């Protein structure tokens, strides 16, 4: 069965994802470059295969060294300098249909083969995909990559990119101050590849930034297919268990409370139970600013701190810190109810918050 989606091959729940390649060992642009940056071991294997003349059009091959995903390298052109040919696409699709069962493929995500940098028209390629893949007994995802905003791991990377002035990754990577200003002045960036279009951002800078943010995204989080799934932000045991050498304090802070009965805004001091406020840097900053957009999404309906902690599968103390910081930024408001709940300020006008009273 064929399923069409507007996302990329990296964001679908497929056992095997398809990479478009040439036969001379260069993954220098487009989708192939992203595969190279995400899967460097696969790229090294591909280069060796090309040196040994083992890569040819019409014969896609599987790379299975990663537990997930498997990668199907699909040659769409002989040399990166020259365009794809429609007959090479057809030969490769025919070969895939004849051999996918032998390779153990149970589902696959395909990009628009030979289009974009390959020079072919999608209205030429899509009928061939339908012809050879429609009747296969596995799920085939056709990823058109037309999203205007990033999703999945790319969305985490874009959030870190857009918060370049607030996070530490830029100084750790050694980005020049003029390049940092260039990126900051161009935000918001909606797709990571748009970074390469900025004047003054060379290929090496782009590659370095991609590798760094991709590493951070996968270091701090367990990747899930959909960014809106709150479990995307489940942290590794290594991070959650790192020691914090300080005593916990009882904190209180003043915040604006929405009076649901009178629609008046008052200031009231609320006690907060023991909160860790000195998480090691820079991991905490990177984590909070990346989580913030999904925290706002989660709070489009009122939730208690316990409900938020359960949804994000995080300790309550860390979640309380997130809520405190988000409230300081004006992203969320505390609702005067019992128990205390929070809601995103962008979700409804303040004068309508009384509808959430309990």
C-alpha cells in the first residue's frame, strides 16, 4: 500500500528509508547530504563501495548496520554533475519490487526519486512509483517533503537554531560572532536547510552546525516519529541521574494569577515545594528552550504540574522549573483553581479563562 505524506523520510515510522545517490562517492547536497550528516558510517561505506565500482544505477542496495532505520541507497544518476534519467528510476524501482522480500524489508519511505537536484519532473516519476510499488504487500511511504515548518528531530534543531542568542551551543562550536549575528538576524528559520541559503554561511559552517545540533538533539532526547508526542522529550537516564551538589530550597515566588470569579488579575505569593534550580549548564538551557514550544502546545488546555510531568514523562521538580521559566517569559499563565493549573497565554484571551474554572 502506498501512503503519501508531506514530511521527510526521516519522520515516518518505516523500517527502511531511501537515500538518493550517485555512483561516484559524493553525498554533497540535498537529501544525500542530510543522510551523510545523520549517518556518517553509512557514508563511509558508500564511498568505499564506489571506489570498488560496486554502486550502479538500477541496483539499489541496503545498509543494515544501524538497528533502525535500515537505509536503501538508490542510485538516481551516474555522476553528481549530471542529471538523473527516468529509465534509471524505473530500473531501480523494478529491482526493488523484485528483491525487497529477499532483503527483509517490511516497510519503506521513498523521497521524490530523481527530482529536485536530479532534474526530473515529479509528474514523470510518480506514475512509475505507482506502477511498481502500489501492489507490494508492505507499507510504502512517499515523502514529498513539502512541509513549511520542520518536524521530528529537525524541529528540535531548528528551535535551537532560532534560540542562538539564548543557548550555549554556538560558543561551544566556535562560531564566529559575525556568523552568529547573521543567523540571529535571519530568525525565525522554519526549515534547517534554509540556513544554507543565508549569505556568508558556507558549506563547512552548515555541516558543522548541523552535526552539532543533531548530536545535541539525539543526546538529550529519545526520538519519536511525531514531534507533538510529548514522550519525544523523555531524557536519557544518564542526564536525569547526574548529581546536583546543592541543598534543595523551599521557594516562593510572586506571579500573576487569573481570578476566575472576578476576571481580575491579582498578585499572590504561592509556595513551591523543593525545586532544583541549579541544573548543570548548558544542558538545562538547551533543554528548556527546546521543550518550550511543546510545553505551550501541551497547555492549550489547562493542566496541573502533575499532569504536565506525566505527559512529558519527567520528574515533577524539573517540570516545575520549566513552568516557572515559561511563566517568567509570559508564555503561560497560572490559573487560580484547586489544584493549581497552567494554560498557554496564546491559546485563549485572558477574559475567557473563567471557562476553565473547576
